[in-house]
């Protein structure tokens, strides 16, 4: 039996004692001389000290406890009273609130996503031309033009600036490498 198993067995055996059996065993150990009255007094005092420290800590926590709405109000009050410089403004406590996205905002976000995706597909010179057109004609028109440009310049087999390889081309390329 390993050391760990013996310790586990001893612990489980101790856990199975009733209060009366524990009392009898403690008296027997005291009679044999393995446990003295001083040991018992020290153990009792240690338990009492631990309970007392836990009670004190709990009282401190209760005194320091502040509800979340009160904390948010305090932060807002502090923010309103301090000057608006970044160094003097405390970091606010952020309360997560679910926000609903309006249809207009969703459309704008989708347009921006399309724009960002197309930016990576264009050469830098062409991208600069499209960016210059945004204030003149609007982002939606520019995104449509960018999509048309990408469609027009895509080629199969990798000859043009926007190579689109078919599944068969990928398999053939992989076979050549082997």
C-alpha cells in the first residue's frame, strides 16, 4: 500500500468515527500520554482564534459592501465633479448592458465589413483611388465599384492579380509537389 493510499485510508477511517467514539478515543490517548491537557487547550484556543478572526473579517466585509447601483452612481458623481482631463478622470466601472442594433446601424456595419474585406483584395494603387472617391460619391457606391473591379480582375489558374484556384487546380499543384 502506497503512502498516499495509507493516508487516504487513515483519513477515511477518522471520518467514520461518531462523536462518542471520538470522545472515547481522545480520552484513551490522553491516558496513554500521547495527548496532554496542554495539547487540548492549545487546539481549543486555536479554533476559537480562527473563529474570531473569521467573524471580524466578515464584519469588515459587511461594512465595506456597497451595492452595484450605488457604486455606479458614485462613479458617475465623481466623473461629473472632476475636470475633464484624461489624467484626472477616474476609470469608470463598466456595466454591461445589452444594446439593440437598429436596422440603419446594422446596414452601416455590414457595409463597413464589406469595405474592409475588399480592401485586402485590391492593389494599393487601386485602393487609393477608391478611397479618394468615398467623399465624392459615398461609401456604398465605392463598395459596389470595388466589388465589380474584383470580379472583373479575378482569373482562374492564378494568372491575374486576383488568382482564384479551383479545387482541381489545388489537387494538381499538391500532386506536383510530391
